[in-house]
């Protein structure tokens, strides 16, 4: 059994960068590409204008909101091109009397020379225009917003107009995706040179709307100057599982033990077990509390359910999933301790999820394994790091890296823009939607990861592939039926279909 993760080397459109990486290398990349920085700004403005027409094809009245940096310069060029095309342009600057500097100044002068005027923003202007170009704030924003920006952002978000953001929606931290108090909710964001990592996770994923990337014709030089270990992840990057041989038998496709299902919590472990079966595992055994046995057996007879003989089950398995419905009572503690000690001693691949993550910090110093995947959401991640949800969400990239390193594991940090980190490299899954915010969805994911692990795929590839399969299955369901009302078990038919592609 094997899986090829990358069909080809990742292109620039799959690579992610911090804002300072782009700032520090774009000038040299432009120089090596025989382009001046003002020429680069002109290319950015041209790209903006083209995408604005895509977003609002019938727009005749453009409202461009400009700040004081290079984002404003891009906005001025866009406005200049709109004027030259016969459009009506209202350009509002946060500080209309301010003369910009550098290339942004040159763009400002060119706009005014073409007959453009710079005005002060009022909410009434939103009623007279067909599209908003958000060129207020760029990638350098770190602290809180000033009141003048906050007032404009609120007005734009309350208006019923399509919004195109330049590089990053104003108010979003380009590195973390965190909203700095409030942010523009864009319908489209056009980001330049390199995709900013904050646009694909946390609030940045929502605020960006449709994310469009333009390398401004300096992509080759930039890629050579600025390597990165952070990438976007899409299911089409995988070739998938190898075809099965005609003489295959169930023992060749993994023996997975799923541990959990305390009294009154049978559903979670059943979901994990069935997800593993639907993802191709040959044999799945569930170790659960006696009070949960009937419910699990009745729900999915293909699962082998046991309530004693844990040691023998561990010896039978070539991979373990622990946590769904485990609880934190005496039965859970005893079960968890036995599983962790066995997997530690025998280096058995293990997926740690749900309640097991809450028990893990007490055993972290005693547990080390080179074959461990952890799957926390932000609340569980906070407990694992002895931190808070807010601190985890303030920088999901750093949190995922700390978790991977602290627990010597591949970490799947679930949420908007799920992050996979193996301690040295980072991936962000592009799939998934808000309909997945429902009970049992994480249990299904842990079952898929366990299935890949049991089929002898290495831990990081198992994590990456599983997250993509999981999210893409949910996207298919959301596209057909909508996000509301999606159940974790709704994913099973799509999982089976995708796993066989």
C-alpha cells in the first residue's frame, strides 16, 4: 500500500509566505525580472482592475478606498485604469490632504493628472457606487486599528456592495489570519507575489472571500529567492491509494483498534470505526465500555466490538485510535494509561483525539513515539499547551508547530483552514466549510487518519491525505444540500467514493 503525495513539485500558487518574506524579496525579484517597483505597482493595479470587472462585470461606478501605503498606490493605479476606461471613480483617502511617498506617490500623481480627485469618505458614497476596492491597509498591520479605519470598515461591511480587497482584507493580520478588532469582509481578495499565509486560516479565510493569486510576472525569481516550508494542500495534489491486487485479503489492509465509547458515548467511537471501514481498513476492532456494546454493534455490525481483553487487542492491532467518547472517569484513565504505555513500549502507530488529548498532558513526559498523530481543536490545543483558546487562535501556525514539537507528533490543528504540522513543515488544507461544525465530525477524521495509518502510510502523509479527503467530502455535501444540517455520518458515501478515485 502506498500513496504519492505530490504529483509535481508545488508551484508558487501552492506555497504560503509571511508578509515580511514577500516584502524582503519582492524588490530583488522584480529587479531580476527586469521590472521596476513602480512597474510592479502598475501590474498590480492592472490585475486589480481586471478582477474587479470579473467580480462586478456591469460596474460603472468604482469606489476606491485608499490608505497611506503601497496598497493605496495599487488602488490609485486601479482607479487610473478605470478612469481611462470611461468609468466613474470616487477615490476616498483616509487622509485626503496627505501626499504619499515613493511609488505610491507616483501612482497618486498619475491618478490626479488623469482627472481623478481625492475625497474624504462618507457613508453616502456607498449608495452611489457599484463596487468597492479596499486599498486601505496592507500587510504591515500588526496592532489595533485606528478609529478612522474602523469607521470605514464598518460602513463597507454594512453596505450591500461587492468588495475586492488588495493583497489582504483591511484589518486582517497577514501572518496569522487574526482580525485586529474588525476587518473588511471581501467577496474577493487579490494577493500579490506570494500568497500570505494568514489568508487561508482563522478569520482571514472567511474575510478573503474568493482568493486570487497574481505573481505579477516575477514568480520564478521570487521562488528562487524565497524558499518556504509552508504550503496549501488540496486533494488534487495526491495520486491516491495504489490499486488493490486481485488476490487481496482483508489482513493486508490493516488491523485498526479504536478505543473509546464510554458509557453513554457510544456514537463517537462508532463514527470513528465506521469512517475507518469506509476508508479502506481491512479489519476494525472497537474496545468500548460494556454499556456501549449493544449500541455500537447494532449500528454497524462490521465492527468487532470488545469490552475486555484490551492487551490482546493491542497485540493484534497494527494501529490504534484512542479518544472518541473515551471520557475522563476511572475507566477512561485506566484504559488510556494501558494504551499509551503499550504504544510507547512497542512503537505502535497511534492517533490521539478528543478526550485522550485532555488526558495526554499528564503522560507527555512518559510518552514518546515517532508514529503519533494528534488531532486537537483549539480548545484541546490550549490545554495541551497549557494555554487558552484565544492564545492558540492568535497564531495557529505557531500553535501547531509547538504542539508537533512538544509531543513529537504530526499535529492536525482543526478549524477554519486546518493546519497540519510535522515539526519542520506546515500545510494548510484548502477544503472544508462551516457545515462541519457539528458533533462527530472530528471522530470521523480520526477514523480516516487511523485507516491510512493502518494501511501503512507514514504519519504525515496519512494526516495530510485524511484532512483533504475529510474536508472535500464535506464540501461535496455542502454544494449539493447546503451547510446547515450536515451530519458527520453524511460523509461516509463521499469518503468511499473519494478514497477510490
